[in-house]
C-alpha cells in the first residue's frame, strides 16, 4: 500500500467529520430561525385585539352564491379617533371619521375600497350599546354616530342595513397605530397643492411633493380646512384614498419587503393598531387579506367614494345618490366597478396625491370628437382634484 493510499481513510474521516459539523451547524441555524419565527409570529398575533362579540342580529343580509375558487370577501375598515400616542389634542366620544368597505373578488383578481361619508344621513337600524347591555333605537341618523353610540358592531349593522351587503369581517385602526405604520416604512410621499394653514384643526403643511412622517401623515388625512378649496369631508376622503394608495405601494415596494427590519417594524405597528372581530384576530386570517392585494397587482386595486349628493334638509349633510344602489349591487354579486370606477384612486398610480381618471360629472357635447372628449375628461379631472385638495 502506497503512502498516498494510507492517507485516504484519514482524509475520508476528516471529510465526514467536517460534513457532520456543517450538518449540525445548519440544523442549529434552522432550529434558531424556526424558533425566532415562532416568537415573532406569536408577538405579532398577540398584538391584535379581538373585540368582544356583540350580536349583529338575525336580520343580516344573505350572501349570494358567486362562482369562483373562493368566496368574495367584504371587510369593513374603520378608523378610530383614539388620540392616545398622537400629537392631536382634545377628547372625542369615540368617533369613526373614516369608514371603507373593502371588497376582494372571488377570483382574487381585483379589489376595491368604497369610502362611506361620515356626514351621510342614513336609516340606522336598532343597535346594542358598546357594552351590549342596552338596545339603542334606530332611525334617520348621521352615519358616523353609529360608531359613537354602539362601536364597530353598530357600524357593521348600519352598513349591512343600508347596502344589503353581508360583512364578513371588520377592522378598527387607531390614529396612533396609523402614525407608527407610516414611520415604520420611513415615510410616505404626498402632493399638497397649496400651503395649508388650518387654524381650526391646528394643521400646517407646506406646498409641494414631499415625504411625510407619521404626525404629518395624520395631519394630511385629517385636514378639512385651509386648502383653498371647497374640500370638506368628500375632499378629505379622496385625500385619504390617495394616501392609503401611496402607503400600499410603499409597503409592497422592494424597499420594504426586502428589508426584514423595516418589514417587521411595519407589521408590528400594524398589528398593534388593529382591533378586529374574533374570527379575524389571527395572522393567518389577516394574511388572507394582505396576500391577495400583493398578487392582484397594484393597478387592479381601486378606491372610490359612494355616489352621494347634498341632503335637501341640510346642505352640510349628504345622502346616497341613486347610483349607490347600482354600486351595492356590484359588490353583492362580485362585479367590476365599470363606469363607477372612472375616477378611482389606485396604488398603481405613481403620482402621489394626484387625482386620476375622469369625473363622472363630465358632460361632453353629443358625439364629441376624441380630442374634445379627452379635453372634457382632463378638465373634469383637474376640477375634481381642485375640489378635493389634491394635485391635478
């Protein structure tokens, strides 16, 4: 046996020992990683607050059968004005000035969110108080009063009653959590058409396109005055839609998804700010909402406002316009928005704070030429942006 042949067993032995050590190291790493993931999962899931169940009643609308690989999903998202942890002064009775009905199609190829005006006058059904002990009479009421007197379940009952749409789940997001989510993704870019000096809401924002932090973001989505336009609540809803669209685009950008620390900070802030029905208070369930939004494609996510018009008895209040019935029908039967989405805001729009599309209020002359039609649409778009306090 040659000297080289004599060394072969030693080499094989050392190689086996090295491979064994590498295998043990990889196994330890996998165990540590799995343990870390379990800890993170439990931490994030533990952040979510489940709201105690209060009966939604037996008079809820049925959900029609829709062909598709899954059931359509209707989630009511409410913004709570809980001001703890924010720079906003004062106290409130617990209002929800932001309510969005989010619809995911059965094939998970489209999604749209419908803002419901806080000042809309609606026929509120009988509800239970927040503690579930007292029954509250219904009647013609301002929409956001439902949250004040009966919390999210009363808001859900009201939406179901006035739309005929079965709500599958609800989510309440508080102001402080919203601020932390913006900070977690290192700010969101907005476009402010005019300098804002709102002495009523104590909100001051410079003109231009720039990145806002959490406190500035709260100011941007709350402002109703000082924009030099008849913006009011409808304008604020459109700005909220533009901001939410910009934040969705930021969350799904490579800068967030490819950055584990930033992604964890966002998820931690998001879950800490959420209160949901008990059936939705789990990461797995929430993922059923988040994952499809990424797979749908940002340009297939749309945000609109329910068609509305001034209330004849008070021009400072609103009522649903006749087209609203058509919109609710589209949601119930899982149909695309069609013309109702003509002026929708989308995360696929790469111009922050701008109002895309053409307004439904455009009234071109009979049989216009293509150039005339385009000019009318552009003029309507700019007018809608001006009225909403958005950049044209």
